[in-house]
C-alpha cells in the first residue's frame, strides 16, 4: 500500500511474487474475532456492515474476517496487481486502491470498519495513511490494526546482546544481523506505547490492545510465544482495536 513518498524501488519490491504478502493465520483469526465482537451479528433484512481490508495482500486476513462476519461485506483493497490476483481467490470483491494521491476509491464515511493487517510497518508516510483511513470510516467506525511489536519478549533479550531486533531490516536485498531468512520490507516498527500514542493523535480512540503470536518463531519456542500474548506489551504481534472519533 503506497504513499506519495514511496520510491519506485518499493513498488517493484512489493510486486515481486517472492515477497511474502500473507498475514499469519493465528493473528488473522484473533483480529477477525475482535472485529466480530465489535460489529456484532448482521441483522436479518438489515444493511450489512462494509469492512475494507486495506493492504489486503493475498486476502488471507480478509478471508478470516469474512468467516467470522457472516452477513457482512468484506472488500479487499491493495495497489499491488500481484497481491490482488491472489486475493481474488479468497475474497468475493477486490479493488485496486492507494492510500496516497487521489486516495482510496470510497466515499467519505462509507465504511463501518477497516482491517489494516501488517501494513503500517511498510509505509513511508503512516500519518497520511491513517488520515485516509479516518476519512473513509464513518464516525464511530472501527479500525483493526495489527503490526509487529518492537518490544516483543525476544527482542528485549536480543538487543542488549547486540543482535538486530526481529522484524527490523536494514536492507531490501538481504538479512543483516538479525534472525530470520525473509526480507519483507519493514520500514517502521512500534512499541505498544508508541502505537497507542500514534493512533490516538491520528483521530482515533483506542478501545483495546491485544497480543498475537508470530508464525516465524522457532517451533520449540512457540508455546512461550503464545503465553506471552497474555501480556500484550511482550507479545510478538500487536492487535489494536480503535474507533474513529
């Protein structure tokens, strides 16, 4: 999902089919259930809620939401043609759109909820992105944002040992100084305190903050990673539910 300051090199990077564009299954399900509780069931004969999966990637997060949101409408949006091609297999409707330039192809206040799953860490201009999400949401509309936690339990141990934190990247070509094998294009990382402050000053009220596990944690440590989700400040992934003020 691009911004006006986004260089052409980033566009080429995200159009590369080898670059991962899927959200982790467990975090997608947790986020979808948070949204289902916020929206409630669709009323028989009533107007379904419109949920925009912005930066939908391969559509996995939106598909998880659709399974939990029976009767509501989920629309996938991304600027990457490759991502939309993959998302079309999982979502009934996908559209090409950007957070910059002319903005998203939706009227002001037309959406009841926005899924913003594993997107904000990739953006050059996250401030303008949240401004645009706020525009398309109705007053009181729900923002469901997920992003890696810079202050996760293992990063708190790695950095004092001189190891580059997990999720952080110094190059778009290869990994340097941190665990992991995939370059995924992270430009920004947030601690819980920073994320809460950023979302609040962008015109939203934070309703809740929860944790989710990271699928890339080595198998012997996955039970510990799930246990850390009970304390969101230590979790691998941050899940924020906010409402437009």
